[in-house]
C-alpha cells in the first residue's frame, strides 16, 4: 500500500509542477488578496495593536492551504471523468490508498506553498522571525493542510462534476474560511456570526497558526492554544477518517 | 484442483441490478485458460456491467463468479494482481509522459526500482512505444494511446486481460495493430467486449448478450452454423432502402434487416434469388450477393430483433475513418 500511496502522492506533485498556471494561481491569488487587503486597510483598520497586514497574515496562510486543497482535490473528479480512477480501483491496493495518496499530495503542496508565503512574511516583517515560530508555523501548516485536503477529497469523491464542487466550495468552504477569524476578529462580530465562528473548525486552525506565530492580540478573541490544538487535530483526524470512509464505501456510482 | 486446471472465468446465474433496473439476468458462461473470448452485444446489453463485475469494480450481487480460481464474492481483491484491465474510457493520464504513466501504473501493482524500469522497457519494446516513452500522452494518436493502456496493463504480467471495447474509436489499421500485439502469448487469457463483428469472429469463443441475457455462446463457427441458411445481402442507395425492404419482404417472403447501409436476409436458396432480386430492383441495386451466415444472423435469429444502430458501423463509415488518418 505504501508504494501505491507514494506513487499517487508523487503523481500529484508532478502534475502540479507541470501545470504552470496552477502553480502561479495557487500562490498568486492569496498574495494578491493579501497585498490588496493589507494595503487598502492599512490606515483604516487595526486589530488591537496589530496592523491589518499583521492580523491578516495567518489568515492568508490558511487561505493558501485551503485553495491548494481545493485545486488538488478537484482533480479527483477529473480523475474519475478521465478514467484514471478506474485504473486505480482495479489495482491490488486498498481503496484507502487512493485517499491517503491524494491527501498526502494535496497537503504537501498546500504546506509547501504556505511555507513559501511564511518565509516571505518573515522577510517582510509581517511576522517576527524566530525558530520556534518557523517550526511551529510549519507544523500547523501541515496539520491544517491535511485537514482541508482530506475534507476536500471527501467532498470531491461524492460529487460528479467540477461545477458541483465549485458550488459546494462557495457554499461551505469559503464561508468556513470567512468565519474562521482570518479576515476579521471574533470580538466585534454579531452574536450569530460569533456563534458560527465558534462552531467553525477553521477558527481553531487559524487560531493555532496565530499562537504558533506569536500573532495573538487580545482584541482578536482567539481561542486558547490548547483548545485550538485539540480541535485542529480532531478536525484533521475526522476529515482523514471521512476521506477513507468515502473511498471504502462500495457503490455502483464508483464504477461510472 | 490447482488454479491452472480451473477455468479462467466461471459464472453461474450471475445477476446484477442497479436499483430496480436489471442489468444482468442470471447468466452462465465459462472461459477456458488461454482463450480469446469475445463478449458481443449492443449498448445496454449488460456488457459493461459484466466487465465491471469481472474487474471487481462492482460487487457480486447474485449468483457466482470466479476469476482465475478466486471466488469474487469472498475475495475480490485477491485476483487484481493477476489481471489487467483496459477500460473503454482511457485510464492513462494525458498530462504525463508515457514512461511516467507506466511507472505509476507499475507502482500500483507493487513494482519498483530496477525491476519496474526493466518491465517498462520490456512493455515499451513489445508495444512499439520505445521511441515515444518521453512524449506526453496527449501528444499521441488514439491508437498509440490505446497501446499505452495495453502496455500499462501488461507490466505486471497478468494471466488474464479484460478489454472493454479496446478498439473503440480506432481506425481499422490501428485496430489490427492492437490485436497483433496480443497474439503470440498462448498462456494469456483475453476476454474482450466488442460491438464489431469482425473482432468477435476472430475470437475462440463468443458470448452474445442482449438485454442482460445470454443469447448464444460458442465458437463463431458453431454459432454461425446453427443458423443454417446463408444470407442475401443487398446494397442499395439510401433513398431506395425502404422500397427494397418492402420488396424483399412481400415479393420474396424474406425477413430483411437493415445494416451497414444495406439489407440482409436469410434465405435457404439465397444464391437462386440473386438474379431475381437484381431484376426486381433494377437500377436501384448496387450489389446483390450471398454471404455465409454470421454472428449478425445469430443475433437476429435468437432475439428476433435487428441489430441496433451503431452495432455494426457501415462499411462506408469505416472507409471514411480510415481515410482521415
């Protein structure tokens, strides 16, 4: 099984690097977002003692990981449509290998792109550099990337079209990102929004990034570090379990 | 009994339903080791469902199915390492090179390192793709892409190849090339689904499916002989087809079916009818001839249904396809 997982992981990386538009889009879009928001709101919005750029930086990291997870897992639908998945299903490997291989591939890409942006953040002073921040930030990126890619994989496996996936993305994944405390602090939000933010697992992922990077301002209302860690690990484990469960489920539609 | 003495495939009362729709209604057949076995049938006959069952993509719902001695109801995964499957839809990654596709395909079957590299070189040579190994698959013609599929399925040296419409979309010369690759390995069992008569007639045995049931099973020779009568083939212009059909039915008492831009009808005295049909059709007749009974007639004789459109592409279309390449 490990060889199959390795092969599927490697294929994701080779396909990604062979698609220049995807490389540029995955990293470029969040950078453009970050520069526009951080630039536009520089003097008009502060969160406690933080400039908006400093506040938004961990959120952008989460956004990079999420977009990479989306683009990586949307290939599940392409793989099925193009027949590649059938070829994997008749190979003597457990179906879980497909989930592990795809998630490992997408998560590697998400964590790598996040790491590139993180290094840029250190270089341009959006986050104060320390080895603890670097190591902690990278570790959280990996866990978050696994959680989001596994979540995207499970969604993609259950959907038939890339258009349907886009729909679910706009309805579920984007609101989850918007409500994660990546764009605005929890403290000033309306009660309903704040309640939604409390149940959004990404709130704790972004919170964990803030803790790891020493980016916590009391005014942002970030949950405690141990809560963030527990919820994020549980989110990753649950997403991974879901990704495996959907592949193991045998049904007629798998054979399409 | 050891595995080698068992048939490659044995199906007993094999059925499959998609919800309330019955795709296979309890079929029986056996494929001997080393045979070239064709599954012939129009769209919706249950061919694809049968292939998905054989390929272990669908679970066995009703009846029994054993492949290479393995009962698929109990251990479907156990047989995967011993068979190769070529699907109708391509299972190669168009954005990767031929060699990359083979490397990933081999890794899924547990091959690695020097052995994988050697096997890749071996199948590339066997399929005549050595020169194209570094090309991306989307730069290859349809025929070459099919060869990549076949190469991928041969990497792990399977005992059984399942090919679902392997020559679908290929012109006649690419079809011949593909079949040539599969000759010369007497130990390899090849089971293929097709809607092309010429491919089925070249098989050792043929299973004809219609609406989820077995219509006929046997060697092409046995099946054709079971029909008995030769067939009268009449080629006319498209606009004259309805008139000719009525003429054959009323004046000559035949049961003609339209196929390949012409008409075909079984008749004991077909050779005697040739001049009479010519005379009756006059200038509308392009060709009137007698052909031995074929699987086409077997299907008609056993089902009472003519061949659905597209079951046999008209000769004119084949010529056009050939000319495009």
